[in-house]
């Protein structure tokens, strides 16, 4: 038994990270401290007040653990990593998890390539970016390809020179074919250097060259070529216009400002690279009413830069933050050079921060209604369902469906919704093992038994290894089980749960005569639902998704000729003849009713095979 008061006495006066757990052993909060003893003790002092959100968190703490570090900087790095991994409920969290694209020039190769990349690695390549638009990156790479005819293949050069034919790009004049030795390493490197000049924002040389080529082609009456050069020039100017000059110092900066209304916050960022504003982005942040602007900004910086490989030389904020020194030191370690966190007080820089703050306010006001509508469709709809069924803390819902077409193999589907949204990584498919033919109740019994038995085994294995209990789609059990059907399917589910000694609420999604959702069957009665409510719409989406997922799986099996049917049991009927029968007849009953002559006339069939099919079905019918 964990005695909080006794454990508080053992806390060291050292820097580190503390981790709070609830009664289910889930991590609900992660923090860092210069002195673990002083910081963690504060939470449990009656006089201590950090707002309603922290009070709710403290009431749920069943135990805590901590990790000692050598410095506050190490504690900061560890805190960022743990928050990113566990995403605790009571930490201020970014709602967005974005990655930004780069343009990578593979200078480590003898014949470098210009590639799209989502990561910036420590290799011999040179990276340009990050950019806020993947589309802009692809457009730029396409433009460079047309201008300089660089290779895009992954051949190992010069080792593979002459070992194969040139690709299509060579034939359409978009590659100089270094794979054929058509260009020297020195000539190719000159082109790469020109491409990097373009990526650095030096557009004038290429524009001048294209203008000269266009004029020469026009004078030579080669108007098709002239038009090509003109269009390339237009493309270069479009790329250039996206990089507006904002300062003349040519440095990398991130401008960060926020707006909040006590419940929601938006952080706006402007990205300045080589003195050019290359883009902007905004981030929604979950906050509590007691969270101050400096606290939110500090938390945002730690979470954002923990997830992006590029660190600018300077970060400009709208106001001072307490942890500026240690955050700047951490960023400097990541960058490999000193990083400055500044709050500009005058001039162009201050105006840029003000502009970012204005944009944050605008996004907050515009998106607030949109966010509320989305939450109404998801979390709000789930709350409606929970209220109808008198269930609290309804977060995870699982729905199951069975697909069985024309007697061919039966399959089951499991779809998962968390907080009103589909969690596709937890979807699961089932091929029936013990049931043959169209037996929906027997099929559902097998699917549910396999699902929960598997989950119980995973939970036992995790407990033996003393690991967290919320990994994997089978390990986590739902707060509500939703069956595609009424009383019959609900009773099947209740039987499975009773046999496995599990206590999970079960309801049925009842449909009317037109196969449309009508209501919920729960505790032996049908509960009507307002057809215009968000809860009703969510139930319909869940039911349709379970059905779609099952049908899609069934079709994929059939298309791959993996479907097992009674036809597999007929002697002399292999894959080709089985496929001919399935294509020629709409159902097994139609095959059963066909005579020998009709069967023998099918592709891949002969009289002997036709008699085998006829005998098989008529023997079965006796």
C-alpha cells in the first residue's frame, strides 16, 4: 500500500521529474522540479492553491514516483520526453501534433538528389526548411527537377552506371542520366549547387537565364520551347513570392504569441528563415482557467520544440516566462549553438509579435464555434448517449458486426470510438473459426469470446511484467459495448461477458423496417432517441462504420480468393473452377439448382467436374 504522507518524507532535495498516478495506475500528471521535496510536497498542503484543475488532479492521486536528474536542464528534457509519450490528462497539452516538411539535398552521394523529407537527420545531407506547406515543398522540388534535370532514382552511383536502361525521366528530358555516364560528377555537382542557390532564395540568376533562353528560342522561331521557358519563369516567380522579406539580418527566428479566453487558447507562430517569412501556423492548446499566459507559453515551447528537429537562433515572445533561461539552454543543446529567447520592446520585431498576437486572437474567435460544433458531434454526443443509458465516464465504445454473403466465409468486425471519434488503429478483423454458414448469433459469440479472452490474457501478461494496463486495442476494455441489432445480439454479448466474469454495459443498436437506426435496446427495453440529436447521429455513424468495416473485409478476402466456402470441399474443384462457379452463379442455392449440362458448360469445367459438383450438392440435400 502506497502511503503518500510517508513517501513525501522520503523525497530528496534534488532536481528531477515527478509522475502522478491515479487509482487505475494511469499517469495523470508529469512535472519537473529544481527540488523534488519542495515541489511535490506543495500539492498536498491544505493552504496550497494552484486552481481548480490542480485540485481535481490532487484528489485523484493514488501514488507518485520520481526520477532524479543532475540538473534542472536534464529534468526539463526528461519532462518533455515523458509528456510527449504519455500525454497525461492534467498537463496543459497541445491539441495539434504537426510535423513540418524539409527539402533534403543528399550531398553524401556522388550524384545528389533533391528529396521531400519529414525529418532532419544528422547525416551528410543539407536540409532546407522547415516549410509549413507540403504542397509548396513538392512544387519547389518539381520546379527544380524541370530546371536542372536531376536524378530521382535510388540507384547506387557510380557503382550501378551502365547496369540498366535509363528511366522514363531521361526520355522526357527531365533527367541527365548519370546512371548511363551521360554527365560527369563535376558537371552534375554544378547543377546541384545552382539548385541550392535557388533554395537559398537567390532567384535572380535563374530568372535571368530563363529570360535569355526564352528570347533565343523566340528569335529562332522555336515558339514551343519559348513558351516552356516562359512558364518555368512564372513558376520561379511564384515560389519567390511566397518568401517575403521581413528583415535584413538573414537569421532564423520563430515569433510566438498567444490569445486565450480562460477556457481555450491559440498560439500563433511565424517562421522566419534566412530573414524570410516562409509561413505561419497556429496551435490549439488545452488550458485551465488558472493557467497564466507565461505558463502556457513556456509549456508550449517545451512541447513544440521537443517534436521538431529544427531550432531557430532566436525565439521572440510577447512576454517574459519564468523558465526562459533553462529552455534557452535546452534549445541551444538541440541546435548545437546558443539560442536566444527574447521579448522585443520596440521596432519591427515588436510589431511582428503584435501581428502574431492579433492573428492568434482572430483564429481563436473564428475557430471557437467550429471547435464547439466538433466537440458537440463527438464528446457531447457521447455524453448524450451516456445520459440516456445512465452511464458516467463514457469514453471508449466498441461496436461489432458480422458479414456473411451467400454462404461464403463469415467474418466479424470490431470498430472503436474514443471521445466520439473513430480510433482506427484499434479496429480489428476476425475470420470465423468455429462457425460455418449464416449463423450470426454463433458468429458473434465466437468473435466476442476471442476479443475479451485475448484482452484478459494481455492484461495478465502486463501485470506479471508490472507494465501499464492501457496498451493495445485488446488490452483496453470498452466503457460500453454496442451491438448491431436488438435483444438477440445483446443477449449473446451478455452471455459471453457472464462466462468471462466481466462487467461491461451492453446495448443494441435497433433498426426499423427500412434498415435505419431507430433506438437503443438496453436493460430489456428499447430506448427511443431524438433523431435530430447529436447522440443519435453518432450512434448511426458507429453502426454504419461497423457494417462498412465488416463488408470491406469480406470483399477483400473474396477478391484475393481467400474466401473459404463449401465449394472448397468438393473433390476435383480447385481455385480456377471455384472462381468460375462464383462468377457464374449469384449464390450457392443457384449452383445447387443447376443441372450437369449447365455446369459442364462453364469456363474451366468439364463433364467429370460438373458431375462432382452436382453429386456433392444432391448428396447433401438427401
